[in-house]
C-alpha cells in the first residue's frame, strides 16, 4: 500500500498561503583577534514579493557586520 501523504504535503498543510520561504544564509568573516577565517549562519525568511538576490545580499551584510562586531 502506497503512502497517501508525503512530507511536502504535511509541510504545506501548516502554511496557509506560504507567503515566504526560509533559507540558511552562511557568511564568511575574518576574526579581529587572530585574523582567521570563520563562518557564521542564520535562518532568514525571504518574502515571495522581494527580489531574492538583493534581499540575500542585504541580509548577508547585516549578519556579517553583527558577527564581526561580536568577534
């Protein structure tokens, strides 16, 4: 007997409209203390009506600035 419901169906069931999507944004930055390259990531919600490339670049700069300030 085949499955009647897939995992994708379950995910869509809880999201009426699905007006955005989630991506994991990973940025590389250089540590202030020892100048080693480090990586940091954050889950970001991208609205459907937004220009994805521009939105990702803006969020990437913000995340990178936050990580540099913390290091």
